[in-house]
């Protein structure tokens, strides 16, 4: 599998929390609380509960979905960020099932949001996020994505990465296909949720995988698949 060339799928998540009321914060007591267990220390925040009802129908959202690459200035709210996280990978069942289907319910995807304050790593169980400080992520990610304006300027860039080994342990060589399909499911969920929130978003698949990994400080076993800038 070649991942040093521009990927066919990418998703980056960046957002700015300036101007939002800070959520409850606690110090992470060990080196990372994500599913890989290889992250740097950070802070864990409890995200606002996801909204489960809307005045916008699914048909209206489908009809309104377009790729939007230019945005007005201003951060997303923490409620919007939390809702987008949940739409892509939120837990919707007591047994841990999520909003997007996963082969064997093995859930190989990891979801991030880079902001001016740091990099937020979504934790579906508990609907929380781990915050790490990553200096200079924006210019580095912009360069990795071939200086595309949407990545360089969006209020938020959502990032989907994958740990292929989680799926490969059951499905072997088919894992690569299954994981990429799953990334598409999660990305479409996020894109449709953006429409429902009256936000603009675009899925981006032109970037250098190794440069994205370096820009965001992703663990070695996580391969970036999607970048999705979001803004107003």
C-alpha cells in the first residue's frame, strides 16, 4: 500500500474555539487517552451533548450538500464542533455502535480537529476530546495539502486517520478496502451534518500522507485518509 503520494481520501479537522465558553477540563493523567494509547499527554474536555433532532429534513440536507471551499472569518462554536465529531463517529448504541458502519465493528478510524489552540482528538466513548498542543500545524498542513485555500483558511479542518491493523486482524488483505469505505461513510456523515448546521465544507483528497502525519504529530500506526475543511 503506497501512502507517500497524494491520497485518494483525506479528511482534516481544524477549528477555532476563540470566543466560546470553555468546557469542563481535566488533566490527562497518562500518555494519551485515545484508543491507540500512543499519544502525547494533554487535557481531556467533555463535549456538549449532540443534538438528536432538527428542523431540517434528510432530503433537504442531501439536496443542499455542495463542496464549499471559501468561508467567512470566525470560529466554529464548541457545540458545532461537538456535533460534527458526533456525526462522523459518535456512539449511538449501548454496545458501542457508531453513526458510521464499520466492518466487524472494529472501528479503525481516528478523528481529529486542529485549531489555533491545539489538536483535538475525538474520543467516541464518553463523547470527549483529548487536546494536544501542536505548534505550527496550520502552515505545515497547508503545505502538505498543496497549499489549497480551503485547508489554509477554514475555521475548522477535520482529519480522519485510520489504524489498518484493527481491521486487518480479522479481515486480512480486505482490510484496506473496508477501512477506506468506512472513511467515506464517516466523511459523508460529517458533510451532511455541516449542511444541517448551515456550514460549508469540502472533502479533500489531494495531500501528501507523510507530511500530514508529521504536521499533526500522528502516531506512526495512524494513516491520514481525509481532510475536511469546515467554515461559515
